[in-house]
């Protein structure tokens, strides 16, 4: 958005602090078979990542942050490799 004669995209919102981690372990079942257990963590430390504030100058929500990005998400998985 632009304000007056300001350049394009001069309004900067809050930064993003998201750490994604994955841990996995392989188990041998037979000579050629493996079972893989996976655990994946998205936004592992559950840091709030705020969305952009309201940028409409005539609006009552100007400068107000109304939402946040996704919270921590954890997923587990099993994979059979043969």
C-alpha cells in the first residue's frame, strides 16, 4: 500500500520466527525391510507470528493486528521401506 507520495510497499509488518524440525528413526525388520518412524514439528517453539496490521487509513482497524499465523503443528508418521 502507499501513503501519499511514499514508495511502494513501505509498510512493514512484524517479522516471522518459525522453526520447523523433524526427527526420524529407522528400524530394520528384515534384511531388506525397514520401518521408519517420523515426527515433524512445524513452528516447534510455538512463537506467535502476527499477520499484517490493518492498512486502510479510513478504517477503524488501521494499525491493528487481527490475526496470527498457524500455531504449532505436530505430525507423526510410519513408513515401510521395502
